[in-house]
């Protein structure tokens, strides 16, 4: 046979013969025969040795792998069961997965794009030639191209720097940094940057409280792009500024934000309050803002911030049509309770959220802007309300021992 060899193949006298078999990965036994022919003056004699190589026994407890795939699909390589001849069985009703190349160590699966807006699942069986299970693969193809925690809010600078010789600040030098917290290139196209509607320093009761399912937001700016226009390298960040100006030119303790990757820009309805646009820095796509002039972050930190990615097919018009937050809230004051309508607000499903950060100040804290599943605590720059020491400080995410941004969902 071609799966074993004999050494030596010839000789004289009493000789020990070694039979060496190749490794075997198939599911059935195989056999071969070694024939020995001896010749001397008296004549010729023959003998035979039958070889049986036993099959590769399938595992008693086949391994189950879990595979999570991005909505954009493409090729995914999966480690094969080691030491087995195998085949990948894809159920006939799963048309969005196809088998690609396979070798001894791995096989490739080819995924179509998932534009359905919901996750889809499949179970693939890896079997031997007798159909016996070697391994199963539980596949989940997400509706999203990003998973929670892959992009995180690295830093929020909302306090502003004090102007030289003044007790005021320039809100235009506020910024937010968003970091790629993975070891692969990710694309930031379509990420929504939002400010919470719920003010953490206001004693309100919302009817109903939507936080277990949604983030209530009042400002929404979106990173432009068609899917692969805004690559972010592993552990790198993008800087989003209020105004991408060089504030250091007029104030030595300020920043040069002309290096920003994006800025949010508002076409103001008030000629007395006009926003400033840097034509050399791309603008965020503005989906909504409560302000009729221009938006700046609360400089004491009473509103949380979150980033999210909507499903395919949810554009600005669809979102504004389908996700308005309507309802009432009770405002509790020393003068009594007052029933109020919720206005200028939208709700973003928590399942879209990549990261969220609650902000507040202990002295005036009443409630978190976002559900505890997204952020169980809150961060701050000031110790007390109107704290004069808060200026020039930012909320900045810690880095863990492995060099990743710490994401405990608890500020």
C-alpha cells in the first residue's frame, strides 16, 4: 500500500523487518499486506503479514465553537478539529454562508452581508467521512459592524480652559475622543455621538422610565462615511471638536484643535450666536439638536454622553420618524410637583450602544442619564456644583495592565 513502508526491503539471513505506517485521520479502518519471499537452493517460500490501521475515533464530547461575525460579512477562518479528515456541513436553508478553502489546520467560511437589521444564527456541523460529529460551530452574524466596547469614549473635555485674566471659558474648545479598543482596524463610519436628555442634577421622574431599553438623547451628530471611509488603527483615536480652531493663539493654556478629525457644526437660527466652521476639518452629520443656535456640552457635566451604531437602513429620516421620545415627566421642586411633556428628545435602543458615560456632581446628583447596564456610576470633574477647580480638567478613561482602555461599564 501507499500508506506504509518496509525497511529493509531485501536482505540475507535472519533479518528484522520494520513496518512504518503513515498517520491516519479517516473514519474507517484500512488494511494492507506485506508479502515476504524467501529463496534458497531448496526453492522459494512465501509468507504474508496483514496490517490493520484503526480509524481515528471521533471525540466522545465534540467541541462547540462560537463564532461572531460582523454584518459586512466576508471571509472568516476557523480552526479545524486537529488530526481528523473532515467535512463542513452547512444546512441547506442557510444560504448566507458558503464553504471556502479548507486544509488540515483550518477552513474558511464565506459570509454574505447582513442587511436585515437583526442578528441571524446558524449551527454548522463538522463531521468525518462516516457523518460522525467532530465539532459544531454556533454562528451569530450580527446586524452591526461593531460590537459594544470595541469603540469606547476615551476622553470628554467639557469644562473648558479659563481665558487668561478671566473667569470665563471658550466652549468652542470642547472635544470628545473616541478610541479603537481592539487589535484590528475598525471603521468609525456612521457612529452616532450623542448627549443625554436626562439631566443628572434635576429631580425628575419619567413616565415611563425608558432607560432599561433606551438612551434618551437631545443632540445627535454622526460620523460621515460609506462604511470604510474612516479607518481607525488598533488602539488609536479620533478627535471630535466643537470648533476645530487654534485656541492657543489667543490663550496660552488652551489647545490647537485644528488637528481634529471632525468637528460638529451648527447653522444657527440666531445671528447673535453663530457657530464657527473650519473648512479644512470635516463636519459631523447633524441629525438633531435641541439648540436653535449651536450646541456645546454642559460645562459642569450634568449630561452623559454615548456612542452608538444604528442598523443598516436606519438613516436620519428613518430615525427621526421612528425614534422620537414622547411622554411626560414629573418635575419635583420645593414648590411642588409639576407634570411636564418631554420635548426635543429621541430614544436610541441600548442594543445600538457601543459605550456610554454618565456625568454628574455628587453635591447635586439625582439620577443617572443612562441605564446601569451601560454605566452603573458616574464620572465628574468638579467636586461641588460650580466648582472653580474643574476648568482645564477632563474625564479620561483609564488604561489597564494590558494596554487596553478599561471598560467596566461603571464610571
